[in-house]
């Protein structure tokens, strides 16, 4: 009984020695990218949780000191800072 052969294009030995290592390297790179994505997702969740905690603390501080300026509001630059900026621009 004849065996079934896989239909694969015949490649020279040199081409096979180049193609197989490239495929292996690409698989490793893909695995690293997947792992990096998992680490990135973990870090983003952690940052989001910390940001929520900071927002709660800012809100508590705002409630405790109603007349205080919000901590995230920009402040006006001082005269000394204005002079420094004008020297940089000229």
C-alpha cells in the first residue's frame, strides 16, 4: 500500500537552513510580545487602581478644606518665573 506524501515545495538545503531558524525566532518574538502585553495589562490595571485611590484622597481633602484651592488646578506663575521664561524665549 503506497504511503501518502506531504506536498511541500522542494527547497534547496540552504533555503531550509535559513527559513527554519527565522520561523523559530519569529515564534519566540511572538511569545515575548504576548508576555509583554500581559505585563502591560497588569501594570495598567494597577495604575488605574492607584489613580482611583488618588482621586478619592483628593476628594476627601477637598471636602475637609472647602475653601482650599483644588490640588490639580494650575497656579499662576510668580514674577520670578515670568522673568526666567522671558529670558529663555529671547
